[in-house]
C-alpha cells in the first residue's frame, strides 16, 4: 500500500528530448568499469585451466576469462568465479550446453 501511495505522489517528469544515441552514450560512460580480465590473468597466470597450455605475454590475447557460474556481472576481486581458458577451450565450454540439448532432444 505504501508503494502505491508513493507512486501517486510522484510528479511526472518531462520527456527527455535528446537523441537515443546520446542517452545510450551517457549511460555507457557512467557504467562502472572493471578490468576483471587483467585481474584474472594476474591471479591465475597465463595458462589455460582446461588444456593447461601455457602462453607467453605476446600471446595473451588467446586467453579469455570464463565465468564459472555464467554470470558476467559476478566479478569477485579474489577471482573465485573466473578461470582463464584459451579461445579454443572457451568455445568448447560454451558449445557443450547446446550439444547436450541436441542429444537430449534426439533421444526423446
């Protein structure tokens, strides 16, 4: 009931007449930035957690950060939700769900 009362007491705001691209740009600029990739590489090293391939600094672009729980917003500073995967293992990790679903449907 209190929420409805607050809604009734709210005054309407004037419509924003700026172009959508300007509003989106402002929203993007104000997003909190977190360089979790660099943090993960520093914590876990330049090694793929799945195939154990080691990378040199010049090849670090071949390593990606995989979020274990699938939530890209869950970025704890201790890196407990991250694992560094090479681009091949990361692709394999994300394709497994689709492949499993395909086989499940085929058996049904």
